[in-house]
C-alpha cells in the first residue's frame, strides 16, 4: 500500500484537521501501530481472534438462482454477513482492541448510530478484557433498545449524547471529546475508514483481510481467473476498502462503489456523497462531503441506517478522483426489493446496506456477458432490518402475498 504518505494524505485528501491538542495522541497511535502491525506476535494474536471469535475466513459463495435469473454475468458474494455480530465492522474492532492491549490502554471509546459498530466494539472489548465506552444519540438509544441491551450485556457503558439532533453526529462529537480527555488510557476506535490520520489507514489495513481472502478464494473457485467487477456499498468506506484491497493492483478488475440514492437525488433525501458531493473537510480530514453553502454537512437519509453519512473516507475520494473507482447509486425501493428477492431465492437475508450493492450487481450482471463475473461484498446480515422491513414494506414489495 503506497498510501497514505508520511503526513497522512491520500493524494489531496486525508490529513489531520483536528485541533493541536489531539495531535500527540494521534502521533502516538500512528507510530505504535506502524511498529506493531507486522510483528509475528501481533499477527498471531489477530489470527487467533479472527478464527476463534469471528469465524474467519468467511466464504465466497456463488448466487446460482440470481445468476440464472439475471441471464448474464455470474454473481458471487463474499459472506461478511457470517462474521460474529453479523457484519464486517468487527474486523477493525478486534484490531483496535488488540492495538489498545499492546499500547497498554485499558479502554475503547467510540460512537455508534444504530448500534452495530457499538455492539461489534463491545464484543471485541469483552474478548480482550478492556473497558468500553460507547456514545450514542439519545434519540437512537430510544429507537435501538436491543442493541443497547447487547452492549450492556457485553459490559460496555452506553453514554447518551443529547445535544442537537441527538443522533450520530452528536454522538461522534461527544465520543471524540471523551477521547481527547482520556487519551492517556483510552483508544478511539472509529467506525469506518474516515477521520484524521492514522484512522483511515488503520481501518483499511484491518479490513483488508476481506479482500485478501476473497482474491485467493475466487482464484481457486474460478480455476485461476479474477472477477471482472468487485462491488461494495459505500458510506465511509470500510467494507469497500476492505474488499478493494485485494484487487487494487489488478487494473483489469473494475471496482464499483454503490451509494444510497434514498428517495431521490434531491438534497436531504439521499446520502450519495461521491455522486453529488464536493471537496470539503469533515471529521478531521479533507475529503468529499455533502455540504451546504456555508460548509456545514447536509442533512442525509437512506433506508439503510449504516449508509447515512455525509462524507466518504479519503482513500475512497482519491481512488474515485483518479478514475480507479466507479460510482453508482441505488434507491431505497430497489434495495428493499432486492432484500426480499435474495432472501427468497438464495436463503440469505442481507443487510439493507448490502442490498444496495446486490441490487447494483444484479443490474450489472443483466447487461454483462455470461463469460464475466461480479464479486459483491455482502457486508452484513439483515436480521436487524427484518422488523422494520416487514412493518413498512411487506405488502408492497412481496408480490406473492
Ligand atoms: C456500517 C455498515 C456499512 C457501511 O459502512 P462502511 O464503512 O462504508 O462499510 C455497510 N454495511 C453494513 C452491514 C454496515 O453495518
């Protein structure tokens, strides 16, 4: 990996735009991480937790029925939905927890929106014997009681952020200031490949296990061929960078990021940052941002709560600007009908986030020759979405009822 450079830049994106009082903590993290990451001791500990707690490696699996119905390219999925806690997020959570142990920190701090990142982090903290402090918007705490219960069962402390809209943005501000206060004995475990240097690099590295596994699994399944397309849904970019990492140096492999088009391309009804955003600063890094004229982040929305974010990680922004990464967008409606379709025809209930990537992959397969193949990162399972989808959409989208 050539990027980031010594200052934490991916081309013109990235860097560190947080106030100087946090620089020493970020520098300590960057240098300790660099000195530890390739040691056999660190790699062995990571391997042990991946295999035993998480259930890695996750398989690459052929979607037979969906492929036949699409009538074009073959569709494969990398089953990150089979991770313990149900999504790819635990890949970097266990990494941060191990890093905290090795750095002699006793606590992990993070924010969470719907609670998925918080649950994955609380799980990693429990395994490594660390304290865990998860900041969550007061409104989200009210909405997501089962994830709040899970975090508490796992021993985490859930801190309510009640400023502003009492949602993810406020939780993130609250978590970051808690980290600044406690950085002597705590590590901040960010939720995606975003934020100031070194976070985007560390999250990408821990997630890259997905792409490395997928590459060799695909080669052996196909008898030596690489996929023509690799597809992932995109919010901050952790699952996308994870699977792309295995294919970045293969120019024949087209990489596509699938953004949430929500209800339409009108501001406030989507969260499609690369499609409609402009260069700007968000969460301490230079990147592409959906923003208002005064530079404050736009209001964003999507049926998939994990995709509701007005920015993208800096490496994603760089790859897109360089033309290495294509971007597409999928609406709420398309994602929901794909959720029903994959459940019924493949026996897999995908997360609504991952349903965006799958919806795009099916459209791509329909217009591609049968000699080609598409590999999708199935970033998480849809159990968390079932109640919501059945309550609001079953009659409309499920034709057989
Ligand atoms: C959080 C989440 C995402 C989006 O986050 P990225 O950092 O862009 O990967 C996608 N899928 C699932 C299942 C998630 O939980």
